[in-house]
C-alpha cells in the first residue's frame, strides 16, 4: 500500500455518519478492499487525548498478523489482542460515508467538526480544533532527514 497523505475536513452527523473524503478513497488501491477497520489510537503520545484511527481493511489484517508474529512481551501481546478484539470493520455507503459504532466512541474524543489526517498507513480522526492547534503551523524538519531518506530512491514515470 502506498502511504496515505493529506488532511481533510469532514463532519460527524447526528446519525454518527462520517464522510471519507474522495481524496482519501482515491489513494487506497482496490487491493486494500473497500472496507475500513476502526480502532482507537493504541498509545496516545505526549498526554494527547485518545482519537480514532481508520485503516484500509486488508492492510489492517496484514498489519495485525505481522504484529502478532513479532517478539512481544506478554503485556504487549495482551494489549495487541485487546486492540484487535475491539477493532470494528466498517463499510462505506454509496456516498463514501461510514457509521461510527456507538461502542467505538467510548473513551475517545469525537466532535461534530473533524479532521481526517492521513498518517502513512492509517487515517487519524481528530477534532478539527485540536488538529488545527497542533498541526496548523508549518512543519520544521532538518534537511538531512530528506537527504537520508531519498538516498537510493529511483522514481520512474
């Protein structure tokens, strides 16, 4: 799967439906399936509140299998099993909307005004005001990060 990139404004309606932006759906190949897997952020960082994450279904299943094969401590294995157990497969309707199950909203922050933030292999569902406060400024990265990452990359048309 190619890395998912970009961020998109959306809303959660009164029926808990969330529109997945066409800009996101177009990035996901048919090999990843049409469905998504919804999970809570497994480990919020820096005191951040817990948000929801979306993965393309086929990718999530491959990721979960790969993680289970890893050398995990008993504590991490239990955490992974619980994370997989609470995952919800959600299917977009004809308009690209998904319904967020009521159970999935427990213990996470979800507001009406949302930002879908692509983060490589998953989509993070943020309250728009929280995303704007954290990411609404220009990113600053040392140039050598790009130089190191681009060594050996060969792009073809």
